[in-house]
């Protein structure tokens, strides 16, 4: 059981509010900081909606949801938000200068023994944490969207991260039901994003070549190895297939798949045309009220419900 009871989350945006929820649902007191009350009000509204989804699906009681929400306090004053912190998670935009400034403030105002973590998905904590006097308390905990649902959190050590910080972080994440995965090297993209981006590159290449439509590419992935990967990893899949067969397949296909170092033109064109995905109503697919699904649910809420159903089914299977 983790000894850490007080959490501060710096940044209440897309990831920050979900991280705050994940801690609060497991009984920890959370201080959620952002620059303005409007941003914090929006974050609290999103947390309420997320908790409502848990209640609808029988994964949380109304009373439990209310208690979780009651454990979250909001602040626009960072020093006050850090007063009691034992574990601080920075979830600000991926901007090196901004993170350097925040970590300088976190170092000055958080208690001496507090762990200072970042949710960065690609930047080096050794760089933006350079102003922190004790590098032993620096660590990366990279959560995945939606953070209040996805179990895995990548844990990346900085050059000076102490064993105490590493162990306490692992204990904390396990205590709230997460699956911490240790990344041994502080490399760009860490582990999951490198694997995912390699797939993005090939998918965009296939789309650009006209091999299949966007609908059929996504349908093919979701109904084949995407389904399989929810219950077993890539390397275990290779073991089950037989490594002799995998060697033959890889030797043949590696020379035929995308290997470029530049973003594909099809992606650049979408961005230039202002077709940015759900937030603009058009990306590789069109998003509108009609296409939102049952009850007018937004694409992200439909995704959340589907993910919770999958996790619920996997959990039942592992318990039986």
C-alpha cells in the first residue's frame, strides 16, 4: 500500500483532469491547478461527466462518484496547490520552456520530499527538470488517453532519479489500479508512442497509395490484431505464431513497408485544409450530431464506454 495520500496535478486540460480523477477515485486527496477558474470549471464538469459514465456502467456507485469528486480541490495559485503535495504530476502542454518554468516553481514550493513527475510523452525530464535542485525526485509518468480508464502508465527515469522515487512511484500507481511499465532508456517517444507511430506511418502510407479506404483500414485493424492485442502483447503473438514463421514473414515484408522519416503527404494535406479530426468535425472521417451515435454521445464518450466494456470483460475473465 502506498504511503502517499496527497496529490497535486499541474494542468487541468485533456490529460490533467483525467489523471486527477484516477487518483481521487482511489481515495487520494487531489489539488488540481490551472491558470483560470474557467479552465478548472470545465475540468470539473468533465470529471463529473466521466464519473457519470462509470455509474451508468455499474463500475461506480453514485455515492462513490460524489466522494471522488469531493476529494478534488481546484486552485489558480500554484504555491497553495503544492503546499501539502507528496506527489506532483505536471500535465501541461509539450513546451520545453513552459515545463522548465513549472518545474522550477514546483521545486521551490512543493515540500522537500515530494516526488516531481511529468506526463510528457516525448520530452526529456533531464532537460526541463534541470532547475530542480534534487534530480533524485524527478520522474516521468506518461499516462495514456483517456487516463482515468487506460491501465498502463509508462515510467521513465531521469539521469538522476533515485531508487526511492522509482519505488514510491510504482507503489502509488499500483495502489490506484494502474499498470506501471518501466522504460529503461529516456529515448524520444519512449515505448508505446514509438510502436504506435510506426503503425501510423504504415497506415497513412496504405491510405495514400489507395490500397484501402479509411473505413476499411480501421475496420481491418479493429477486427483482427487490434482485438487480439487487448488480451496479449505483440511478442506473445509472435511466440504463438512461431518465431520461424515470423522470421520468414518479417524478412519478406520489411522491404515493402513504409520507412520514411517525413510525415506522409496525406496527413499534411488534412492539416493544411483545416480537417483536424473531431475538433473540426472532419478528419479522415466526418463527425456531426447525426454521426455521433446513440443518444447524441460524442466520439470520445462512445470510445470511453467501449473501453470500459472491454476492461470489464477482461477483468471478469481473469477473475474466473
